[in-house]
C-alpha cells in the first residue's frame, strides 16, 4: 500500500463535513444497510474515493464524488458468496488479477427484485492497485485513473437512472 499522496491531474479530492452529510450521500435503500466505520472523524478529507467493509464482510461501501457533481454519492455493495473453489479473476475496474478472495461479484440493489453485479476488487482498492501496477511497469497512471473514475461514475449513473418497469 502506498503511503504518499500523489498529485495527478486526474486526482479527485473532496471533503465531507459531518456524519449527516456522509449518510445523506447514500440512497435511502443503502442507508438502511449502512454501518459506519469506527473512529470516523469529520471533516473527512477524501482522496479519490472512500471505501470500507462492515465487520461481517457482507457489505462493502463506496463514497465517490466526480468533479462535476455537487455532492458525493455513496453505494452499498453486497458481496456474493462463492460456493466454488477459489479461481482467478480480472477486476472490471482496474484490470488487476487475483483469486476469488481478491476479485469477486459485488452487487448493488436497484430495487427489491433487481440488482446489478460487478466483477471487481472485493476491497475496492482499485486506485492503489493502479498506482502500484503502473509504478512497477514504469507507466503513467493518469489514463488508468481517469478510466477508473469514468467506470465508477457510470455505476452511479446506472443507479440513479434505473427506472423500474
């Protein structure tokens, strides 16, 4: 894990000033599942996005704010339990490879009967993995970070644009 803060052109930095503002970033359906991380202090200054798992590991949360959004948005991903032997997978967001313990299906409830699933890093450490992988390859991470932000933005666009038939 990288300890230094990088200042990429694509860097996305934002602040959340209170617990109320933090909770309001989530849809009502996700607020019901929300388990805040321990020792969360405000104002919360976020680099790229903020993510954490609740203690049971069933839900992984993501808070993100695109530069053109007024407020940050949050989503609760539900981990899909694997019933097969661990296998390899490729994250759809950062293209990192890992076992099913690292890469898995995380689903987002669209309604009581519909959910979207994403094959992505279980811990949502995509930005860190991009930075590590590009550093090892001697590449500039800018394009990959911009692609990641685009994919996360599309996730929130799909959530907010979902209309039940």
